[in-house]
C-alpha cells in the first residue's frame, strides 16, 4: 500500500482519523437576472479519511451546488473548504485543476465516457495528464478494469457495453490517478435496480479498501448504503445520520 493507506483500528497514525473534507460556514450566492439566489446557506461538516458518506436531498435542495464546491468546479462565496488538510477556497483556476487531478475522482450519472474510445482508452487517458508513460498507463488501466469486474472488455467501446458496464468503466476512470476522494453524482440514476445494487456493492468494496467516498443522491435506498447520511434541504444540512449505527 502507499502512504495514503488507512491505519488499522487501534494503530491509527493520529488519535482521530485525518479529515479528508472540512467545510466551514460555506455560503454560495448566485447573481441572476432576478437578483441574488443563495444556494448554500452556511454549510459546515467534516468527512474523516476513509468514510463513505451520502449527501441526500430532493432536486433543487442545493446538493448539486455543494457537489460543485466539493469538486472544485465552483468556489464558495464565503466560508472555508479544506481538502485533505489543504485550504482550497482561495486557489487560482490552474491550482484548482491540479488539485482536482491529483486528489479527486468523479463518477457521473450519465457516465461521461468518450464514445469512440475503448474502455482501456477511457481509463488510461486521464493518467496522461499525470505524466505516466504509455506502457505504465495501459498496465494500470487493465488492472483497474479487472478491479471493477471488466476483464475481457478492455477493447469494447461504450456502445458495446451495458449501462452497468459503462458505469464500471466510469469508476475505473475515476480511480485512474489514485484519488484521495471519490465524488459520485447519482451514480445509479441511469441504471436498473439490479445493476444499481451491483454498482453500490462495488462502492462498498472500494470503501472497505480505505477509499473516502461521497455520494450525492435523491434516493433513500442508495443513501442507505453509506455509513453516514447528510440530508440537505433549502441549501442547509438539516440532518446528519448514521443509518447502520456505523461508527462516525
């Protein structure tokens, strides 16, 4: 394992686990034609390293804005965001791009794969930005595709894959640069219920291996797979629950 591997219980590197995400009083105001709209109204929470958390709420509750802030696509109007101990609220666009590349993996509802490229190419492409040689990229992409259950499908394009297989490619791609945090936006939203269960089981496996996961959903059944549910309503966190009695 690399340096980011989680310490075993009782042998942690610190008394408490390191914090992967710290949001403090994050406010996001959008200026529109009809005046100002406050999408986030002072959101604060911490996600420890290695936690599987879900952000749940109805459409329009602010969870998409929250995801954009967490994914460094958007900056808070006020408030502080620390990712893996690093303050990221005041970074320039180019600095944010680097942090996104090195620390974050994204999984999307609509998969967002390049349609004319093979599964292998879709997974190995992001590695190029991190400066790995071609052969190393291919080997790593093959290992990741095997990891998500797609051994033998490396040379299929998305059109030759089922929806569940496409999302597996999406997850392998999200893991390409060994992110510290995986952000998943309604990752089962376009999948049938059987396939959704399989994809959520894959997230649980990644979590067991020490990955920090943050899943955004409107679906209580999906959120229940996480160890912790942050409920969002009208731009604020209205509840913070641990459904399975899991340790926070």
